[in-house]
C-alpha cells in the first residue's frame, strides 16, 4: 500500500523583477540621486519548480530525495506536507504528517519555547491535554529545560532544530518529513535524532528524508528519488540511483574543469611562481585520463587514474628522472615517487615524447587534490618542475576523513555486520 502518491505534479512560482521607472528624461538622469521609482515588471514571469512528478512511496518505507540545491526537493516536501498546492496533478497522502522542513518554521519569535510547543502541536491536531501529557518529553528530548520559557528569538540555530525535531517526532505522526536541518545539530543530538527515526521505522511509520549526505541516504533509505531541475531523473534502489547521481555530478564537474583551461594548466593561478628549471627538458602538458583513456579531472574513490606527462627535450638528455607528487588542496603531501626511486632506467630522451604513470584504484578520500610533475637529472638538477599545478577532484558518497581509504572490513563479535551501503 502506498501512503504517498504523486501523479503528474507541476508547481510554478512567480519571478518578481524590480525595475526603475522614470517619468521624464530629467528623472532618468537624476535617478542615481533620487533612486527613481521602483515597480514590478509589467510582464509576469514564472518558473517551474517541479515538472510532471510521479512518485509512489510505500507505507512503512524510508524514502530519500537527493539532488543539487534548487532541484525541487524542498518544494516537493512542502507539497507532501500540504504547505503548497500543485498547479496540476494530484497529491494523495494517507496519514498524519509531521514536517521538519525549515529551521524555525512555525515558530513565533517573540513567544517562548513553551508557548511555541503548544501552538505547533495544536496546529498538528493535538488537544491541550494531549500536549500537556507530552510536554515534558518534548522539552527533555530537545535538551531545553533551562531555556523553555525564553523567547525563541534568543535561541541558536541548534536550539531551534532540537525543539522543532522534538515537536515533530512527539506528536506521533504516521509520516515524518525531514529536510536537511539535522545537519545543524551537534554529533550527539544528531545520533539521538537518528535513533528516534530508527524507532519510527521499526514501528512501521513512513519517513521522507532530504539530505546531501549520500552515505546517510544509502544507509537509511529503502528507495531514492533523484531530482534535477524539477524533474525526477531516477527513482528506485538507493545504490543504483546514488551511483547515477554521482556519475552525473562527476561528469558535470569534469566538463567544467576541461573548459577551464587555467585550472587544468595551473591550478594555483600563478604558474610562474610554481615552475622552475633550465628547460633543457620542458614539460609541455600534463593530462589525466580514466581507464578508458578519456581525459578526466573528476574521479570516484577507487577509480583508476592515469597521469600522462608530455615533454620536449631540446637536446639528447642522458638518464633523466621523471617524478610525480599528489597533494591535498591544503598542501598535505599524499604521495610522491619518481623513476629513479623505483629503479626504472631511462637511458636517454630526445625531442617530443610522453611518460605515464597509472594508479590502479586510487583510493583517495573525497576532496580536491593537486599534482606536481617534474623532470630532473640524477644529481637533482631541475630541468622542469611544476609544483602543484594540476587540479583534480575525487568524489565519494562516503565522507571518511584523512588522505586515503585503505581496503578494510568491519567485524562485530567475529561476524561481519549488515552493511546498508557499500564502499565506492
């Protein structure tokens, strides 16, 4: 049974454009001093926030919504919550809905936390007696015992989030809508929220979750819908949809990096200060490629990366040494090697040529990186050194920290625990 059914949903919003009106030529030239008269554009403009959305969410499931900012995720949640009405299509929701969509939404800033609890819960259909019976639980969960009678305008964003989430989960909804606001809380409270959501799942309730944390989405959700420019691009199993989304993000970033020649050729923006040597052998170009041979500057963790160094030798050079270094965006040295260290003998080079190094499964964590490339003599004399001049990015749904992700497995009491996601 589907507890939420959306069919052919479209939602438009008006675009408001301000312009200056000048009644005379004199007022036009004096407009900079007087400010002119501001009015709305005569021609009404609209944009489509959602287009032909069809989505079914089964009862008792947890469904994730992913996509870049402005893709329509929050608008879709507000339609499910009944805050917005569609311009066309139908929305069918079977059950009581509680929504935590915008930080501080539904709170009156001059009222106390206590007063706002009663206002919010009554809007959700609870009698005063029912609210009184749950009041202490709401306050305790939000950890606001010492601040509950203060005006909420004095609350921090974290306090707002704690109170809003506590009200949302203690009114015993059938459907819980959560939009990214959990990111505001501290680690301990976020864990408490997820524990509460787990109890909701175990009770057979339905959760719709918007998050940019793809690891959380894959861990928590039974299904995922990816929105792009107000359209559902993919909908289904988390692994399949998230992989498709990541591939799209990587390709979009890669195209942008390919178009930005200055980024590819000099990531630090100051090539002269990051290059030295006598240019007996000059590095003419450094290209990164994927395992298909395509030029690429955005990779996923574990993907193979080939670094191709193109050079031009002005004369015959005996026993040159080629080297490479990988650095995080903050300058942390991740890796470095050269042909001499690895006992690779190069007798001589002359004219144009190239040398490549392939990293089979480069397990760097999500982040931005820079590559240094160099060619020098065996005694260390530099022919051409390019210091951190070539940028690339690594993307992963798992947001582990550090530099690299070693191959690993977890065991619990000698057994491998259930894993909602998978390393990629």
